[in-house]
C-alpha cells in the first residue's frame, strides 16, 4: 500500500510534468491551440488529472507563468546570498552591488526561463489574470528590500523604507538599461554594464551611511 510520502512525491511529479508539458505546448502552439488533451498526453497523465490539479486551462497558464517566475526569484535570492551577504565595510558595497546586478543581468535576464516568461506574458496577456510577479507573495523587489534592511541594520546603508530603496535600485540599474537599450540582458549587449555601474553609484550616493 503506498505511503503518504510516496503519494505526495507522485503528486509533485505529476504536477511538474503537467507544468512542463503545458509550458512547451503554450510556447510552441499558443494558448488557444494547445488542448488539455494534448497537455495530458505529453505529461503522460489523464485529462481528468490535469483538471483535478489546475481546474481549467487559464489557471494552468497562470501556474506556468508563476512557476517560471518563482525560478527567477530563487535565482535572485541565491545571487544575493553569493554577493551581498556578510559585508562589513561600506567600501565593499559598490563592488558587491555591481556584481549582484551583473549576475542578474546574465544569469537571470539572459536565461531561458526569463525569455519564456516574457514570451508567455506578451503572447497570452489576455488570458492571464495576473502578469509577471503580481500574483506572487515573494518577488525580486521584496528579496532585495530584505537585503537592504539587513545592510541598514549593519549600518552600511541608511534605508528608512527598504521597499522603496529596492524599487529605486531596480529603476536606476535595470530600468535605465531597459529604457535606454530596450533590454537589460548583459549577455547580448555590453552597453548594459556601464549603465548598471552608474546606477549603483547613484543609488549609493543617496543611501550610503554618512
């Protein structure tokens, strides 16, 4: 008789298989032309199982977008851990924040997952009740705000409102690149780095502890 753990693991595998199949078909054929029957066949589950897990195709599309978004949030948190943790000197901030930003501009904004999210959101916006990160409790700016709050506690930054500081940091770095170049993907465009560096310096002029 299957144990509860075995049933949970089987359930997680089926859910992941459905999400993968749906993502592949939505990208290849579009939302309208991708049938639940085709998704179920590719995932090697029954049509009933797809409906049991997700309810309807529109909810499944949102789940695909959310899953890709969550992968990117994981990348942001991991990159913050690698670059902006255990800083002890204000002089280290510029290099750490530039390194973080450039890692995001390559590992995330240059990733297949990011391209997938952008393609799905652009192509299927009319079928998405929420777009991008709007349906998630955890977002990249929240992760960045948490790290800025920690830097403020360490007296390396003066940050009265960590979430506002995170929004401004993103605007000064990736936002400027998007506005100026149409992309913040540093893999494809070497002009991203100088904009990011200047954005970090502008941010620190406002928020570095005096």
